[in-house]
C-alpha cells in the first residue's frame, strides 16, 4: 500500500489533497516562505491524527503540523522538497467541555482563538489570551509556540493558561494528558515539553485551559510620551497605582503608528503624531466607579510627573476597540509596506530604554534612512523591534542584502542587555541558525537529547527549532 493509500484509509479520500492549488497551506502568513507539500491531510479527530502519524512513520515521511498558519517564523509550512505531509488540524474544532466551577474549558487544537473567547463569554467567563490574529490563530498553534499577546502582564503566556494536553506522539500513540488540576506533582511535567516545541516533538490535538471571571469594568487609554524612558517610568507608576488591575501596557513609536496612518487612513488616531505612544488598559473586579476613580488618579499623577504629555481615554466599547485596532494594525501595515526584518525580543524592563537608545543609534549610523518600527508589550519586556527599508529602497533588495548584518547588530545588543532573541513568536525556520549561535552548548545538547528521545525518526516538523 502506498502512503497516499494509507492516508486515504486513515481520513477518507476527500480529505487527502494532492492536486490543485494548495497555496493556502504552503505559503506562510508573511508570504516570506513558500513550500511544496507532497499532500495536505485534514483529519477530523485525534484518532485520525494518530493514524496519519503512524502512516508517515511506516513510509519514512516527515510531516508538518499546521493550525491557522499564522506563524511569523516559518514554522508551519512545508519545505520546498515536495516530500512532506502537511497535517492540517483545522477540522479539529470542537469545544469539548466547559467546567464553570473549576474555571476550565477543554477544546480541540483546531479551535480558533476567537471561538474559545466566545464560548467562555457565553458562560460569563474570560479566556484572556489575546492576539491580533485571534480570528485565525488556532489553540494548538498558540500552545505549540507558547504565544504571548497583550495580556501576559496579568495572565501569563499560553503555557501559564494551559492545565492539560492531549498529544499524538511521534510514534502515533496518544497521550491523554487533559486535566483541570492546578496541582499535580506526579513526575516530569510532560505538558511543558510539548508547549513551545513548535510541533517538533508531537502534535497537540486538545487542551484544557484556564478561565477567569469577566472583569466588572475595563478602562483603556492612549497616552503620548516624549521618550522610551518616559514610557518605562509610566509603567512603573501604573503598576504602583493599579497593581494587579493593569492588564495591558503597549508601546508604539511614531514609525509604527505612522505606517498605520498611511495604510489605514480611515482609522482615526486620537492623538497627534509624537515620538512614542502608550496604550494601557485596566481591568477592575470591583465596579465601574472604582475603575474610573483609579484611572483618573493615575493619569493625573502621570501628567504631574511629566511622563505623559497628553492622553485620550476611551468612553465606550467602540472607542476601546478602535484604540486596540491601531495597535493590532501595525503588523498588517508593515506587510502592506513590504518585507521587513522582524525581531521578537525580550529584555528586562529596566534595560529597554538603554537597548533602544544604543541599537537605534548603531543601526541609523550604519544604514542612514532606515525606519525602525518599534512596538510591543512593554509591560512584560517584549519588543517587536522591526527594521523597514529606507523610503524609496526596494524592501526585497534591502532584506536580501542587509538582513544578516542588521540581525547581528540587534542580537548582539540583546545579549549585551541580558535579553532573549525570541519572546513569543518561536524559533521556526527563521531563527533556527541564530538559536544555535546564541544558546549555550549545554542547552542545545539537552534540547537535542529530548528531540532524539521523543522523535527518533525525525518525523515531526524537521528543520524547525533545531
């Protein structure tokens, strides 16, 4: 029996796609990576996923798991060999259970993030992972990359929001690790091995996630700040004033919001252009009045301190959504502008201002006219420190000629300031070689030992991470 015959038996002939246009699965979200799949397979449940993996092992063929195909590091599309099976999890899209007493929701890995938000909200609860790609990013993908998003400051990353997993191993067995337990010290934490492994150790097919009560009130504001140092000072003040009520603290430089202004001119910006803008959000568990008083007190203190020059407070849910749309529109605006050199870095908050000052100066001296599009989750130390070609210069040519040198400058500065080269996007294919250069030999040895133990045949997403 051929591999295609095996796969047709496993999932049904109509869910094994080898002819026609497969570009929806073969091209990454940034349109930087384009692969060629031997076949696209769309299983309907965990048992079918396991059957697909076993078929690939029997025939010595590797596979690439894919959820919503929103990876920013080339982690979920096949290579160009035409020999890999693309395993799409989009049909695994069932909300399995909601336990309101235990504050958990159990879902298929193919469920889209927005679907989980809606299911939780229907029970008066909150699943707090929030991403710009929530309409297409799958739960399995967010866990496989340990996604962060805009509310890590209060609720943590995808890893911290997950209590249990169901996983198909590289040999095609099923690990039934779904659990709603907050405490379970029975041996090694297998869950944490698969979260963040980018499909290189197994295929996540289900997850039990933490839920939270919906906040009683949410307050959102955009504030103009004169410098990145002032933004850090505002963060310290906000933490002191709001405590655990601070759920979001985003920073955007003028190049970032300027691209949104250029490519989405229909979106009004509540503040005039300035060096830096902060978007901050408070979620209050007490009352609207309590939230309003705390927010007003914070902004008055920030004005008195001089860390903000002006601010706009959202007066409705529509205005709140409009402010967040500006922040989430930066990446699409960059895509409209052309290919850019992306960085997803983490730094101690105390080192961010020094990093930005130093790295901006070095890059601007080496490549006059470059546009540094700097934005991200300042509250948890995560910057998307991206570099766009100078005006009038081909984005494709600039990327091809200068990406390696720009990366060297940025990553050297990240290391010098005690940071990490990947905060929430993962390693994928984009940063695989950089990981090998920046991780310690001991760390790499441990990672390779885990990979060899769990995937000895190299079936699972080869060429990613390691």
